[in-house]
């Protein structure tokens, strides 16, 4: 029997890292943003907040860039398995909450609409990703049938448009939603495909090729962008200029560049680990568990906000770290049940 070739684990590890960063981003959105008074009184805490934000904000961009790097192959079975995973977690979460609080607000139509993702904030990532998924065959045809110059020019136009109407003017195109949209995912997907297909030919300032950068140089560049974002956020807040939140958006060109650099860095790391690959296969479950609107604000966010208000800094960090670890373990463990059910239901699928 022919031995199945084990895939490299560098990008699988990056998927896991991206999902952990999602957990951290959802911690930060539950905390008050630093004010001018706060950065003056507590500069170290403010800098720490911005530093963590500068690293974690790349989470979604990285995840979609990876999809672009490898490409999406639209298949009905894969789509069915993805939807099964989404609704498995949505229904299990709803069922557990109803069991714990049988007479609670969860026994109503509003909760049902959340399970079905009918509200704007319900699993926004999944809905944006589905938009990308459905359009991927058209995008792939475009990628394979245009020359590099035309491809590059289209990317430039797309990102100029997004930067103006999805970042400079964050509400300039409401449907772009500051990066929370299928449009932004399409841009990232095309960017990821371009990096994979033409990365060896991309010159920086005419001096060197971006893919020729060593791991050390890429790490230095990544760190420089993180420190720059941290410095800019601290400075504008200190000066009372209310734009620091704009720096930490998925459509910020610096955040996109930071995401690209991290993807290129991991592309140069080659190793194999069946454990990493197995965990990465279930990493979407981390988002599906804690990112559900029945959990994210009423429980995950509420606990974090309470700890921030009532606990010491050390206690807050320890409790929050434990919560992140617990969510990670619970999500991966619960997804093993989903995998068993998927194998039974989609027995002919090669994707499970």
C-alpha cells in the first residue's frame, strides 16, 4: 500500500497561532481602550496593551492569506463538512445553555436566529469566508489566466480602493465593514495567491527580492512593524488625537504588511508534526466555541471585563491566560466528537 505523504506543519502551526490570536483579540475588545489620561498615568500598561493589540490584530488576515497561499478548491462535500462543523457547535452551545438555564432567554426566537447566523454579528467570519468560498472558482480562473503585470495592477487597484474607503474613511463603503467582509477576504485571498505564485519575483525598492529575506530579517521586519504600530498608537493617544483604533483594523496597510511578513516567515520554516497537523485540522473550532454570540459577550467577555475591574494585574493575566487555555482545550476536544460524526455522515469524503 502506498504510504500517505505527511504534510509540512509550518502553516498548520501558523493556523493555530492565528486562532490563539483571535482569542486574544476578543480579550482586548472587552477591555476599555487607553485614554490620554491613562497613557500619561500608566504608560507601561498602555504600551503593553498596544503591543499585544499590534501582534494579535493580524489573526484574521493571516488565516485568509494562508487560504490564498494554498488556494481554495470548491467542493460540495467540503462545503457540507464546513457547514456541519459550524452548526454542530452552534447547536451544542445552544443546547448546553438551555440545559443549564432551561427557563432562560435562550428558549426564544432570538436564540434560534443566532444559531442560524441570521444576525449581523453571528459568526461574521464564517459568513465572509463562505462568500469567498463560493467565489473561489472564479478567482482561481482569474489567477491562472492573467499575466503577472495585470494581476499586480488589479491587486494595487483593489487595495487602493480598500485603503481609501475601508480604512481612511472607515465608513466610506459600509459594506466593506473595515475588513469584516467577503470583499476584504477576496483581496487577501488574491494577495496570498500572488505571493505564492510570484513571490520569488517581487522586488523591494529594486534592491532585493522579498522572498530572499532570511528568517532573521523577516522576524526583524515583523517586530519593527509591531513596534511602529505600538509607538503610533501611544503617541496619537498621548496627544489626544482619537485615531488609535483606526491603527488596529484589518484594513490598515501596516497590519496587512505585518500579516504578509509573518506568512513569509512561516513559509521558510520546514518541519513535520502529526500532532500539530491534527490540532490545526480542528482549530476553527476555537472560534466556533468562544466566538458564538451566545457565549462571546454574555460569558467570555463578561468574565474578562469583571476580572479587569476587580482583580490585580497579575491575577487578571493569570485568569485570562487560563481561560484562553481552557477554551482551546475544550474546543479541540469537542471537535473530536464532531470529526467522528463527520466520518459517519460523510463516509465517502476524503476531507475528514
